[in-house]
C-alpha cells in the first residue's frame, strides 16, 4: 500500500512538472537588425506616424471610417485609440527616438514621440517580408500618480455600484415581510369565505 502511495505521489509530481514545463512561455530572442534595415524601418514608421499626426480630427475620423469599412480591425482599433488619447497628449512637439529590433520573424518598432503633456509610444510590428503590420498601437505614458488616481476612481465606482446593488437587494428582501402579511390576510379571507359557505 505504501509503495502504491509513493508511486502515485511520484507520478503526480512528474505530471505536475511536465504540465508546468509545457505551459512555460517561450521568450523570443531579439536578434540584431542591420543598419540598413533599421534606418529603412525607422524612415517608414516615422513617415507613417507623421502622416497620422498631421491629420486633423476630421481627416482622422475619415481614416477610422475607411478602416472600418475595409474591415481592417488593426488600423481601426489603433486609430480609434489614438483619437481617444489625443486630448491627453497635448500638442505634438518632436520624435525623440525610434527603437528597431527583430523578434522571431517580426520587426518590432517603437517610436517615442514627445507631446506637450506626456510621451507617446507608437508601437508597430511588421512581418519580416514587409507584407503588413501584425501589431499597431498608440500608447500614452502615464505617470504613477495618474495611474493610481484612475485606479482609485475605478475602485470607488465599483464599490459604489456594489453597495447600491446590495442596498437594493436588502430593500427587496425587506419587502418579503409585507408579502408574508398579504398571504396571511388572503388565507384568512379564504378561510372566512369557506366558513360562510359551509354555514
């Protein structure tokens, strides 16, 4: 019996280890990019970013609508995100730097742009055959205090909602006493009516 337990424990540990190893995330190694490729990608991404940045609100809305009509979800989401974060950024000032690296079969480009209120990281990932974007996003960089304030606001709204729902549920439960009284009255009426009918 003890041998069976030991074998069972050993098999359990081995299966658990195999499970953990199979679930581990493989990190893709960043490989170096040649200077020509890096400068070419920097130029392409910088031009693309400047074209988007140069658009006014009306043109940006047209770009979003055309991406929606063409069912280009990647561009639609990225441009919508950019439009929604524009007010948090302020006025565009300059492009600070462009980082280019290759991860697996994808070129990853991060363009750091300086705005009046905060920095924006324009993240783009291109297939190694330059056939198109696999990732595209506009990520404003918020300070720790801004993140904490937003988290605090979300917590207050969430807790307030839960509290309101609990109060509403408690109110509904308190009405059950009135329901019980009504049922008792109805039962008494029926009993009296039956007594009258019997007489």
